[in-house]
């Protein structure tokens, strides 16, 4: 598999911006090779539905600007729907366990939560901040707490019980886990 296919795979898996340095480390190639390959991929995606969005140091998948009307229509339909079980499950983890990384959410749920987190972000229910290293942390927004009628997450129903159950689950499934969010 060539480097461009590997870059695509990593971007698809992570579903969030990846730095050129991280690509270089993961692929064991010089950073310059990563940059050249990303430039080449950007040209290949010029007439596709997805594009590579880059900053000085990061790259991520995005939708083509010419598809903005279609994407906006789909997002409006998405907002008119209920969150569903998956969205509520992810939101509960962020509320009761947050601040929490996507990796931790994925671990608790047992599946990739990238798309669900994006939906919650777009709806303004969770916010994403820089975490330690290259990861992001997710936490509930003030808007969500207001909507739920609480002034802080500790006022949520059964907060202590739910928090303890999540901790017990994490401890049982990872004996080396430590809770660094207290």
C-alpha cells in the first residue's frame, strides 16, 4: 500500500485533524514526503465530493465547497431529527464522565464515536478543547446544562451513581486505568 492510501486510511480512522508530524511518525517517512503526498492528494480530490483541508501543520477530510448547499440541507434534516440512542448514549458519557477524550468514549461504547461527536458538536451540545498531547477532550456546553435545567453537571440526576458505575466499568476492563479527571 502506498503512502497516499495510508494517509487516507489514517484520516478516515481518526475522523479529526492529523498533524504532518504525526503522519511522519506513524508512517516512518520524512515530514517532507508527507507534505508532498498531501499536496498530490489535494489535487486528486479537486473534483471529488471530499477534499483535504489543511492548515500550516494539520490535515483533515472535509466536504467540497461546491457541495455546501446539499450539506446544509442534510444538516437541517439532521437537526430536525431526534438524537437517537447512539447520540444519547454518547451525550450521557460526555455529561457523566467528561471531560473525556474520543478514545475513552469509543472504549466505553465499543465503537467509533467520531460521527456522533461531530453531530453533538454541530448541535452545540458538546464542546471540544485541546487535551494533552494530540487528543481533544469533550465536555458538555453551558447551553446543554441550561437546557437540562442544571447549573453544573454534578447536579444531574444520579450523577454520583452513574459516575461510579462508569469508573467501575473502566477499572474492571483496564486494571491500569487511573482517573485523571477528578
